């Protein structure tokens, strides 16, 4: 039985709709973005658009509209999802549901144009176009701020393109006496018209109004209401934009005489609107108005090219949000003069990366270090891109200092302004070197006050901006201006300084054999204050002050023999606390650090493990919330630094370096995409700000880290639509199928470098040929690796393609060479490497090809071995051993088996084993193993299936669905791989008694193996589907139920209702799935709510002994499957 954990590793990023207004307060200017089932509320500030809150709604958002009831100072949101509407407000710093209700009509047929919500300007009613021939009307009582019972009205216009409420129908009228709407529709002959209706709320009916327009521009698709005192409406068509009221009609056409393809608009003020077309062109539409509020003309000005917009929201002071489904969303600022470099009347102020829609992706571990990356085919049309996604942080290299054999430690010293670093101090086993930047070149210099003939143990900028050098013999204080020695504290005769920990005003040194000396630092010199002798040797020391302080009330030390950490009081060096770590591995680095106002003690061991504790009061030394995490297998060193936004981070050196930071008062660990690092220090020089110096055994890299986040995303612009991608290890390259939609439409195969993603070569397909699939594979008795491409050949008179081609390409001398071609009867929608042969899904047939020698020469060709029919449109093929899983667009999932012949000269056979008899509009499918499978459909459902080998012969022909879950997102691709697991704890959940995989081993090699499948969605989400042991699932399912009992969802929609499996007419409970995003939200609950969940587990789910601390640890550990 398959038990599954589903969560996003990267939440959706495409923008389906947006709104602006005063949502969080009457004085705030808010931007509200909708990203599939997530809504993000932002505020416009001096720093830009800043996120206030992001929350999940219980379903895919169909429409979102802001409105302001009469007499209110804040806006509300009206949101529709599936069969429900709800109104949201921001009250006392929280999102609150103010109203909700059903909008379901069980017998209705959904409109082809999608859901539309409009709200009467006077907030008297809401109208929704959801079903053909029906409008749903929801009256609103302004004085009570309440919605009344909804009712349906029938309309004869079935194919509605757009609807809008009038503010008034003409300039001579005030606001409409009754709520009056216009609808744009298409008749059976394909002509488009506008008609208007009045809503009689009390009678629950509509009546046709006087305004109508017949046979308008054929491509008309948007209606825009014009506010009073002007009134009327704007209709946006393909060839022109028109203004209408009862008596007037004015039009304007684009100056370039090109076809308008407007897809979104946003209001600037009462006479101006922004329009965005499908090529990314942004227009400003203006009404010319007389003193009598009469429209005398229209102008349409091209402002420049943005991302292809799905929504446009004006903010304030010239700032405009351009939300995009196909490209990065942008906040732009409108300017008066054209920008020469972009030929646009705006500048991009802020960018929101969008990796959706993900059409295809591949998972690759190019460095073979268990740190895989995902390469996605993202975006569309001109905004098509590749996105390279790594679970970690990249480093942009500036320069490298090489040939530093024997390098031990590095530090940086600040300049006179105490913000930038001026010197880089490098310690070797028997000497110290100092580098600085002159004329933007990094080179060695000499500081007279430093002892360059000794190894440096510690170095720091101290009080008075002076410099401190601690060698194995002495502590030296150096004047920052003269660079001469100010004072020196020498170690007692016969002793050596083995360790030292400074801060701006204090210094603690270890003289060996457990002896510690505490020294205070002034601008003029040192003052020894205290010394002590501990019973064991000291292995590491730290006296880092809390944020904003120059001294520390305590000292943290790691101990030999005892294998412990101790907190000593300063200045007395008296013991405050001792925490034994267990095991036999020494603490090698210790650090007191404050993240988001919470003080922690971090301790790195010699075997790559890291302990973390919370320190409620450094002066008392109390350690709580002990956690142990595996970083790597080599000694861990801890080096603090500040990010660009002045937040504390800790660089963890090891063979797999990591950065620790805090999000929502929780420590987060992100890989650094480098090899082994032995030391690190900030080197924020004025010539290259926000840089780090990163050392290994014999060199130092100076570089700038990317934005600190869990996933690092790099963009490769294509300016075309990427369709399919695959990786070829032997040639260290990618094969990419792209389509260019400009007339004439064309396809090509790009041959890309594995590291730079530069195009080495391309192979153009024929003019009437579109690429549909590409894989990299090898064949039996052939050591070469090939790219194999499947195509569709379209003829002008065909409704469905009847021909296609399979092309075998070989990378040779940075070019793609054709090795074989095979014409087939149908579209080659998918290809799959199968036991040294090739499987092809050709329309509804599954065909197996073998790679055979040609009799007349040394070449090879594809020869059909066997095939089977019965499908309609095969979209996906996967295999495990001799079993073949086929995902068909309409016939769901089928399982086949390849039967090998005993005689190799005889063809094998593919036979159907079992199939899913439920008809689904399938999007993709994959195999966990030869018995368990997963698939997804276009409704946003995920379902698992299992071959039933113990059933009767008749039942064995069925492939039952054993798991069901509603993701509320459309998955385009499943791929075996992992993106989490880089950091993992010792997991104590039932069924997982062994640790989860460490950073030293990939997930697939872990014991026990937690199988994971990645998925990419049309909304730009990347998710993880992980199979759980049954015991673990049962425990987490109890937690999920307890959380659902305690936490009330938006609109009072329960989690069970939200995640229920959707079919055309019914909903079925989610089974054998864990909602990972919901489980991980437990970490964000306040402590009171967390404790209520614990009590619910104890009282109703028979988990009598569970504690909050244990539960938090379990949930954090489980989240490492994904993050």
C-alpha cells in the first residue's frame, strides 16, 4: 500500500489576477497578488513593494475582486474558488472571513470563457458568469455589510466573452438607478454583440436595458466601465478600441496598424487605462473629454514591452504592477521621457521571478555530490526560459588568490569607517600574510604591528577601530592609523596559546591543559582580569556579544574528554551550565548567535554534525531545545556574517558548505553550491561590497553570494517556447526542443552546454513539423548515447495529424548529426528508453523499436519489434523492469508487460496486464515500482494506483485507485529525484527509526529509502511526493486530523473538504495522502495553538505521551523531505 506525503518545495509563482487598494488600512496602498491557491498581500513603501502576509485559500482561485462597501475606509476582497465564494478583510492584523456561500449549480455546464465576477459600483450586488445560460446574482446590503441569498437568472446569450457593470450609461446620467450590466457575447455565426440588462433584485429577475451594439469588431474581448461623470463603456477589439454610451461612439486604432490582442487592463484614473497585449506590449489608453464630460476622442500610446501580462494593477505615484502567467511579474514606474536603452516610457522597479508554467523539466546531479538540480522549460511565447533550480545558494566569483599552500585561517579587518573591510589576514602554519585592495587590485602588504613570522590564532577589529592579532605566543594590539604596535600581552613562560576568542572589548585565550585566561581590551591596551583551570582540555571558545553590544556576559567552550559544551560567566569564568553532547567526537567550533531576536548556541563537531540550542538568557547560560543536524562528514566550523539586508547568517564550513539563517523564527539550512570550504570571512570592501572570502586548503575565492533562500534559481532567456528537455551525461549537454510561434510556426532542437547553457548547435525541423518529445538514451550493443526526437507533421487540411517522425541524433564535434529517421503514422507524443530499446507513444499506439544494423552498410536504424493499440492519445510512458506504464489523455492509466522471447531472432510481445477503468483527462503518470503508480489529471487531482496480484483473475485486470488527493494545481510532469534532504535530522517518527539521509549521501541511497518523485505545475510550483512507511503515515495522519480540528480554515471550509478528490459531479474524501504544506504550517502556529494541537492528539487520538517539543522536532524532520 502506498502512503504519500505531498508538499511544495517551491510555491506557485504565476499571477492569475491582482488587485490594488487600501486593504490593510485606510492609509496603506496595497497590492494583492493571486498565485493559484495562494494570495499574497503587499504594501507599497519607500523600499518598494513589501510583503505583509501570504495565505492559502482552500482551492484554486477562479476570480478575485476588490470592493469597498458604502461608508467604509478599507477595501475587501471577493474571492471565488470552485463552488464557493467568500469575502475577506484585514482586521487586527489578521485575514478574516466576513462572508461565504455556495455558488454551485449541479446541473450547469461551465462557460468556456472561464469564470467572471463583477461587482456593482454602488456595491448593491455581485454578478457571476459561471455556467452557460445562467448568471448568479448575490445581493449585498450596504447598511448591514451582508450578502443576501443568491439567485440565478437565465440569459439567452450562451457564449459570453465578458461582462461589466455600468456606473452610468451616459454623461447626462447619474449612477444607474438599478444595477445595470453589459455583456459581450458571440452568436452562432461568430459575430459579436453587446447587450445590457437591469437587475431587479427584489423580483429576482433581469430586464433588457436600452443600450446595445450589434456586429462590433470581430475580435472584441474586453469591456471596461467608464466612471461618472463621463459614464458609458470602452470595448477593446482586435482592430480598434471603441468608446460607447447611449448616444456616442468613438474609436481609435493602433498606430502601427497591427492586430490588437489585448489580454489585460488596469485603471490609472477616470480617463486613462493601461492595456497589455499577448506580445507584452503595454499601451496607455486615454479618453479626450470636453468640459461637459463628453468624450471627444481616444488616444492609444505604446509605452514599451513588459512581460506578457495576465493582470495590471496601478498602485500610486506612477508605479504599476504587471502580473504575468508566462514571464516574470514586474513593478514598473512610468516616466515622462522615453528610456533610450529600452525604448520604453517606464523603468522596471521590482521583479518577481516566475518559473511557471512548467511545461517540462529534468532532474540532474551533474556534480555527483547528491546535490541535484532541476532544469525547467518555463514560461511561454517571447517569455520562454530555462530555469536552473538548485537547493542551495550560488556564489558569483570575483577573483581567486591561488598557491596558498598550508593555509590555515582567514579574517578580515575593518577600515576607518568601521563598515567596510580593508585588510584580509591569512594565517599559515608558520607565518601570516596580509592583503589589501589598491587600484581595485588585491595584493599583499605589511603591517608593522603584526607578527608576520608567526601563525595567527585569532584576529579582529576591536574597540577604537584598532586591530587585534593573537598568535601562539602573544596578543597584539595595533593602532588602525599608524599600524604600529600599541600593546602586547604575552602568554606565560612555557605556555602556548592554542585557542583564542575575541570580541571588540574582550578576549579569552586557552593555554592548553584546560587553562583559560580572560582579558579585557581598551583603546590603549590589555588588562588581564581572570584565569581558571578546567578539568579537561578546551577544544573551542566563543564570546560573541548579542546584537548591538560590544561585550558578552558569558563564554561558551567546547570540551575534550567530557564531549560537552559549557557556559562560563564573565568575568569570573565560573561555570553556569554544562550540556553533554554524547558520543566520542570532539566539538570543533562553537558560536553564540542571535537570529530574529532569539539567541542560540551552535556547536559543530569533528564528524560533520551540528548541535543547536536556544539560550533564553546568555547571562544565566540556560540551554534548551536541543537539536542535532548532519551537515557533512568533515569537521564543521561556524563563521558569522551579515547579509545584504543586515541580517545575521552563519557560514558552516565543511566538504558540503551550508548557510544558516532564520525565517519566521525558525533556523533554516541552505546548501552553498561549492566544493569543500575550510574557512570563510566577510570581505565587504568598497570596491566590491557584500563579498565573502572563502578558503580551501590552498586558495581563497572572493565572491558574492546570491540571495539567501532555500532554492536558488538561475534564468536562461530563450525568447521562444521551450517544449521538452533532457540531459545527456556522456556529452555533458542538454537537448532542448523549442517552438517559435511567429509565422510561420517552427521547431528546433537546441544542443546546450551542461554548465553554461550556451547553444553549441541546433537542428531545425521541417516547416510543417513540430517537436513533441526528446530523450537521451543508449541502445543494446552500442556504446554511444543519442538524442531521440519525436515529432508531429501537420498538413493544412487535417484536423488531427496523421504523420510524425522519430529522429536519432548524435552529438559529435559540438554538432548534432542525424544517425537515423523513422516515419510513423501519427503524432510521437512521448519517448522512453526501455532495456536498450526505444518505446514510442504514437497517437494511441505503443510501439517498441530496436536498434539494428543495416545490411547494406555500417549504419543502424530503428526497426519496429512489436506494438499494441487501444489508446486514444498516449501522453506518458514509464517503466520498471519489464513492466510498462502508459498514461493516456482520456483512458487514464494502463499497465503492460514486455514478454521476452527465448530466441533473440524472434520479436517480443507487449501485453496488457491491467488498467484503470475510470476515465480521466490525464496529464502525466509515473511508477514508484512495478506495483505502485501515481497519476494526475487536469482537475488538479493526484491519485495512486496499485496492481492487485492477490485478487481473482477478473479483478487482476483492474488497476484500482488506492490514494486520492486534490492539489488544486495542474501537474505537467513527474520525475524521479529529490530537492530536499540536503539537511536532515535524526528522525524519531514511527517507522523511520534510522536517520533520514545525510548530506553525505543522496536520498536514493539512504536507509531506509524514502522514495520521492518531483513534479512541476502549470502555476510554477515544484512539489515533492514522498512515500512514507505505514507507521509514519498513521502518526502524521493523526496530527493532520488534530490540526484540522483546532484550526478553522478560510470560509469555514475544512481541510478534508479542501483536499477532497474532484470528479465531474462528485467529491471523494482524500485517502492515503498527507497534506505536507498543512503539516509544515504547524511550525508557524503560535505556541498556544501548537499546544492545543498537542492536547487534541492526547485526548482524541491516543497519543498520551507526545510533547510539544517532540512534535515540533518530528514536523521539522519531516519537512526536510521537501526543503
